[in-house]
C-alpha cells in the first residue's frame, strides 16, 4: 500500500469518524473549546502514530492470543507519557481536560489502526497510517469545535471574535450540540461522497 493511498483513505474515503463512526465519545467531551480540542486531538495523533510503530515493530514477538492485551498496554504507555507532559507543561489544559486524556486509551480509532494495519504492515508505513488516521480524527473535531466555540462563546482559541451584541447560542456549549454538529458534518460529507460516486 502506498503512502498516498494511506493518506487519502485516512483523511477522506475511510475516515475513522465520518465513515467508520469511531471515536465519537470525545466529540461530546472536548469540542466546545478549540484549545482543548487541539491539545486532545494532537495527543491522539501522537499516540496513534507511535502505538502503530511499536505494535508493528514488536508484532513478531507478541503471541497472537494475547496481542490485544499487549496492544492496549502499548497504547496506555504512550497515553501516560502524553498525560505527564500535559501536567508538566500545560497544567491548566490538563486540568480542564480532566479524565479525558486518560480515556484516549479507549479510543476505538487507535485500537482499530493497531489491529487492522500495524499488525500486518511494516513499522514506517504503520507510523504514517497512525499519524494520518489521527489527523483525520483531528480535522473533524476541530471543525466541530470551531462552530461550537464561536457560536457558543463568540471566541476562537479563547480570543474574542464576535461583538458583545452577538446573542450566544447556549446550546452550542452543551453536549447535545456536539451530536447535532457531527450529524450535520457527516450529512454534508456523505452527500459529497455520493455525488463523487455517481460521477464515476
């Protein structure tokens, strides 16, 4: 499989969020704030990339019957590193994200890429697959966070953008709005995909 094909699949045709519908829980948790969303998704990008690289490098030494447990331990190792770095250098962000950093371990996209790709490919392209899968997850959540923060708070990355006269949409800072925004995002993207298929 080529690097270009992996990139295209993870960002578009086989995106983990709007095609496979994975990693949905975190859209509820962190997407009302662009800063938290960026830090969280950057953590997912790094964890997915390095977990894939490690799983691929060690796959010939891991007994098949216990591979899932070992994959989980590898993912947990990188999540703990991300958590420690956040606590050390970005304590306020770490505090606001709370337990959601630790819950990166349960992100289905990371487990899915480790099992479906890294387990049967070489380390370098597995690393690329993990990074691009994470980026595919990142841009979806960042898009949702953009609309939720600007309509809910009138800010972007905490910087005031809209005037005081703007009536803030309270629902946009509440968890249900993440479902609505994600549904609208999926609707728009799927419509575009269907049109592309019809043209072929």
